[in-house]
C-alpha cells in the first residue's frame, strides 16, 4: 500500500473544504426556498399539489446535501487521522483518479461496485417478493 504525497493530501483537503462550503451554501439556499413556499397565500388544489411536490423535492435535495456534508466531514477526518485514500472496506488504496472524481469517497471502485451490486440484488429480491405477493 502506498501513501499519498503530502502536497496531494493538501490539495484534496482544499478541494474537500471547497465542496463543504458549496454544500453549506446550497443548504442555506434550499432552506430559504422552503421558507418562501411556507408563505401563507390562498391556494387552490392544483397550487397545493405543486407546492407539495416542490417542498418534497427541496426536502430530498436538502437530505442529499446533508449526506454529502457528512461524507465530506468524514473524509476531512480521515485526512487528520492519516487514513485518507485507504479503502475502509478492503484496506487497499483508493486510486488517485477516483479521489479526483469523488474526493469524499471512503472505498475503492471495486468495493463500491460490489456494494452497489449487492444493493441492486437486494432491491430486485425485494421487488420480486412484492410482485409475487401481488400475483398470489
């Protein structure tokens, strides 16, 4: 296992801090948009439906931003601990190309693919059980 050079670690740290600031700004903006929707004004049923959809969409985006922030904070903590760039699943190196693309990642591409494949299989199995119950 090879370690990442100090200048590269510092560059990744700056990139992560920049991503964190961007995500925080996005959360503030989403919160403002959600508050704007809460303004009491007369609405018909179509307006309420659209407002509900927009509110749900803003909630999903906020949730994704919070998840991203948690991942970024965890990556910054791994930098502080000296474990950044090491896959948390297999202990191998995370490729520099992957870290460039997804600097907050905590696993190598191979482990990520395995995780996604397992999730896909679980979802397919769950969907098949639901479909089976419907036909039974």
